C-alpha cells in the first residue's frame, strides 16, 4: 500500500475509533451524562488520538529511514567494481537506478542497472507491505488500549487537551526551526559569495553583470555584482504599484465601510478580494499581452519612447494585484474605529464627509500605514509579473518608461537550469535572497510595530 493511501486509511480508522470511544462512554453513562467525568466526544477524541498519533509517528520515522536503508541495500547488491566508486559517482548511479525503476521499459539500459532497479522495486514493495502491516497493528493496538481504559472516572478531557497542547507545541517548534533553517541556508551560501565578492561591491556597485567571461578581454570578464540597479528597479516598480494600489484601495475601503449599504458591501467586498486569489502568472500574462503593448502604443502617440518591457507596465499590473491587500486591511482598521468617535463628531455638527476626513481616517491612520507597509513588502517580493513584463535589463534609471529588473527576477534567472554552486554567478542568487529577506523583514517589523501601537490605543 502506498503511503498516501495508507495515510487515508489511518484517517478513516481514527474516525472509526472516535465513534467506538464515544459509543462506549455513552454505554457506561447509562443515559445520564452527569455520571461521566468528560463529555462523550472527549472519550471519542481520546481513542482517535491513540489510534492516529502513534501510527503517524511511526510513518514519519519510516519515511525518514526507509530511503537510506533501501539505498544501502541496493548498493550492497552491486558488483565490487561499482561499490568502490567515489560517493558522488555512487549517488549518480543510484539516481540512474531510480530512473530505470520509474521507467522499467526503457531501452539501452545496462543489465547491472536493470537488475539493481528490479531489486530496488522489490525492496520498495516489501517496505510498503511491512509499513501497512506494522502501521495497522499499531493503530489497532492503540485503539484497543484506549478503548479498554475508558471508564466513568477516566479524565478523557484532560488527556485530550494535554495531547493537543503537545501537538501544538510540536507544530510551532517545527515552524520555528523551518524558518531558522531557511535563514541559515541562505546565510551560509551568502557568506560563500561574499568570500569571492566584497560586500561593499555588492551593496554599492552600480553595474550588474553576473555572467562570467569565456575569454580574456571580454566586457565584464570578472563579472559585475553591484546590486544597486536591482534595488532601484525593485523600488521603482514597487513605487508605481503603490501609486496605483494605495489610492484605489484606500478609497474603496472608505466607501465600503462608511457609505455602502450592507447588500452592496456583501457583494462588492468578496468581488474585490477575488483579485488576491488570481495567480500572479495570470497577472504576468495580462501585463505582457495587454498592458505593456497598450502603454507602448499610448507613449508612441504622445511622442514618447517606451520600451516594450517597461517598469510602468509591470508597476500598473502589480498595483492592481495589491489593491485587495490595501483595501481589506484598511477596511478592517476603519471598522475598528469606535463608533463613539463618529457619534461625537456628528453631535458637534460635522457632516459625514468631515467626520471621515477629520476623525475616522486620522484615528485609523496607524493601522492603514501598517497595512500599506505590508503591501509594500508584498510588492517587493513579487516575481512573475516582473519576469514577464519588466524584462531582465539591469538598468540604473528612474525612468518608468525604460526596462528594468528586480531582485526577485535576477534570483529566478540565476538559478534556472543546471548550475554549479561554486561560482559567484550562482551564489549571487543567495546574496540577493538575503538582501530581499532583510528588506521585507524590516518592512514587516515596522508595519507590525505601527499596528500594535494602534491596537493598544483602542483596546
């Protein structure tokens, strides 16, 4: 049995265990729930947890150790001349064996590789059978153990809450360590890059040409890794996007929260937030096929020279994408302003427009600013729209009609295809990732600080 099917089976067994535990508790209650320490559902959860949690832990350990064990058994069955290969060659050989196992009908494969692939398939089949048998045994044993322990005095609620608390702690710990792992992986590779390229050249250099030279005397023969053109391009496109998103998003939030009726709001707000659910690659197609030609033709009619891949086109479409972020966050903060402030302004003779302008918006301004900063960090981290609409030219310019590139675009470009992770060209992607991480982290910290001050003011 394959692992997804096995996981689904364990989920079904846990549901069955829940009903068994609940039925036993009801039978012990004799029709009076007051005789039980906990509600019947807690007894069901108790049995279901004993059925599912140990089995899932066993599955996790199995997945961790199955691959290395199977690989070692397959390599041990190879001829001696293949066993003595260097570790990197053995890894490539094992990849070939797995590829042949995935496509057993491939022609031109060596007999030794075919035999190893068949042995690999047999071991995988045996492993799946053992996993199914042992996993089901653990699930049944856990169910029987928990079912037997159910009594009227059994503190099922305490046990369930303790287990759930432990699971929450484990999940939060995994999230924390995952974040730390991501940061460290980017940091270590960035340190390798800065050992080859000075930090000052990366942060303050005005030319970006990561292509290493093929012959002596070629332009940029040693590569140019100045990130200033990428930073300026990122900020330029983000600035254009915010010029579009902030006014439209803020005004739409004011209208929905202060003027619109309940029926219109119930329809308009979900429709507005649909923009946030559209994949960014769709926005990229829209920018490349519709907005960019429209901007170029309009500039031509006005006598302006507009690049076919301009920062203006990418910024406009990115602004449309960010409108729901600004609108939704601003709407939440405006609705959080106490009604007493509005009533006080009306009591003093202020009109609705004056109340919104002089009371509501200033009171919600810290939260609105925090939401805008979060939207800016979203714009800085956008990739697909810029890749498809703004181009790859690292131009140091503030002209929105010219082609520029961004940090995220260069990260994608540098890591496409087969790359050697010892060259500055590839390692530059990690340095750019670290720079982007620091920028977005700073914006998020500032935004959260502003929002926290706002919440403390009215709670």
